[in-house]
């Protein structure tokens, strides 16, 4: 049986010049997103990250794209699912996003 993960990892780049990068699992609270692939995660001014879209694998090798949107408060490491108002964008995966 395949298993998908919804965990979050931080790469510590302090020793990247020595070809060493430390990895550590980040403990988060709140309402975390489900395991996804192909979503965008955008750093917004080092205050929060915005996770948008992506897909979730379903049984039988199928997947379901979505427009689910979450923020991660980077100080408290707290996930919050956002409620979109107005007409939502179409579901998308493998896209890019940028903070303007």
C-alpha cells in the first residue's frame, strides 16, 4: 500500500558553503493541509507562507486537483485554512506563484 505524507521539513542552509545542509522536521499546529503534490508554497515577507492548489491522490491511481488555500504563520508554525470569497480560480497543479 502506498503512503503519502503531509509533514513539513526545513532545510538549514547555514553550512551550505561546506556542502552541508541540515534537515529537520517542523512541528506545526492548527488545521494542516492534507498530503498534496503539485501545490505552490509562497513565502510572503517571511511572516507567513501561502499554500495554494495542488492535488491529492485517490485510490486507483487517480488524483483530484483543488483550490484549497492555507497559510502557515512562520513565527508560530500555525496552519490556517482560508475561506475564499468571490469566484474561485480553477483548480490547478504544477503551477507557479509569486509574492508581489
